[in-house]
C-alpha cells in the first residue's frame, strides 16, 4: 500500500538545506581536487582515455578526502601536532589519522555524472576492517583496489585530497551560507577547529566551513549517513559555483594553492576536455546500500539493492509521467512553487503539496528515498540534480522538488508568469 506523504515542519526542512553545505566542502576536495591532476602530486599516472572530438570524456574516478593526520600525540598541556604536508602521507611518521572518512565513486558518462557515496564503515571484502583504513594500510592503490573489489568494477583514476586545503577553496568561492537548526558548539583542539553557532542563518568562511565538515554528531545534523546526504547536496552546489563566472575566475588561484594537495594517477589532459561541458553536467547521487554485520560496527554491501539502484540510471523519456506524488518545497522567495505546481499538474504530474519557506540561497534539487526512476524523470525534465537520500526529510513513495533562489533564473519564463492563488 502506498504511503501518503506527510507535511514536514519548516525547521526540519531547514536541516536538510543546511546540511547541503558539508558536501560543498567535500566537492571542493573532490571535484575541484580532481582538477588538480594538472598540478603537482601526480603519482603513477595512467594512460589518458580516448575521447571523440566534440564529446565530453567518459571515465570513473575515486574521490576521497584525507582526514587530518597527527605526528605527535596530545599531552595534558598541548594538543596533538598536525603533520606537515610532507609528513601527512608518510605512514612511518603519522601516529594517528590517514583515514579517508569520505569516499565517493564518480562515474562520468559524457555529461551524466553519477556519484556513489561509500560509507566509511563499509567492510573491505575479505577482511574484517573498514574501507576508510585502506589508504593508511597501503596508500591510494590499496584504497582503489579495495573499492574496485567492493563495487565489482574497474575504476580509471583516483584523487585523494587533503582537507587542509578546503578552507582556501571555500573562501575563493565566496564562503558558505548555513541555517543552523539548533545551537552548535564544536571544538577540535587537535585540529584547531572551532565552530559556535546560534540557531539561524550564518555565512561561514573557509576555516569554519572545514569545522562544519568534520562534525559528525551535532544537533539537527545527524549521523554519518546524514553527513553523506549533505555531501551529495553540496556537490551540486559546488558544481553550480564552479561553472559560474566567479568559479571559473577563481579556478586558476585555487589550482595554484593546491600544489601537492592531491595524490592522483589521472591524466591531466582530461581537464581541458571537460571544461567546455561544465554547464551541461547533470548529477545523479546515491549511497552504497549496506546492511549491518551482526556483532560488529562494520557494514556489508547489499548487492541486490545495489543492482536495483543502478537499474534506473539510464536515460528516461521526457514524455514519461512519474506515478509517485511530487511535493514542492519553495525556497525561491517569489512564490515560484505554485507556478511550478500548476505547470507540472498540467503535464499530468500528481502534486501532493506545495510548502513555502524562507528564501534560500541553496541549490535547487530533486530527492527521493526509494522512487529512483520517478525522481530521475522529474530531475531530467527540470534539469536538476537528483539525490537518493537515506536521512533527508523525504517520505518513502514520494519525490520532493526543492526550489532555491537559483530557480528564479533557471525557470525565468515560469517566474515571469502572473502570480497564482
């Protein structure tokens, strides 16, 4: 029996929109870090891929954020000493750290980009250890090999990015806007990261944004799965910033600051092939389905669920009408949600509700829990990123469209129509 979607409090939805920002940081350390393959830090470069003239390149890349590493233990009077960039990748000098708590597999199929987040607690095949320890054990090749075995496919490249560099990237892209759902008090003495926020809107600089990224447990921001969902949403936001005039202007400066900031085996010539298609890239994002392993904190891949999740990622017809109800959350600030509801209703969509909230500067997107095919159809029609979520406030059996202020320019013709009652 299909479950009727319930109304969501505005505060709960703000949690969703706020948590987007974590992924902006990861995206900065991932997609932008991937661009750094043209800078220093390239190791064991693989052969370049052959791409037809006039087409965006197709390839897979493993993106991982390298957590802060420490080269001296904390004492009662002093915090642990963070490693220098040179020490941070030397397993003989690191006493704690070298984990990759954020791991993503990005599949570029021309201009369709599929991002699969891999939970840090997923167990590496044939072992009893978590996948986030692979880099510490055997470096990037070990991590790449373990993920290839886990997913069951060959991966072309890896890009391992130190999160120390993310703050500068965020600053160059204009900082982060956050709406805190509750008061936050986060202090990491060892990493010298501190974030104290009152509930409500905030604009974060790069260092505060990095502190926001490291938080896994904070009021209203949820657990590791919640952090993964935030990463998906903010990647869409980063891509939007990156392909703007501001982002393209900032990119050379970002690259100049990222020397030795990325460990990668990728072919640097692909960046030149990708840039002309930045405005055409569309994201589809999901989390690797897993099950808890009894008697441990590890997770095992749910391969049947993974097969089902991958099935709907093929091209969907624009003329198809989804069966799932569509809920619209309007943060455009202009009442665009009602206009979009009227338009979609005329096309045959079932609109369950239009919720208005305070105008948001965050990225418009489409999300679902289990109706992936329907969400893909909606996101294709609206040309928005599609998120498959585990923790965001979305009911089973529904598709949710969030409209930020960016929707006013994306759908300028619709926004220009007279208001509706």
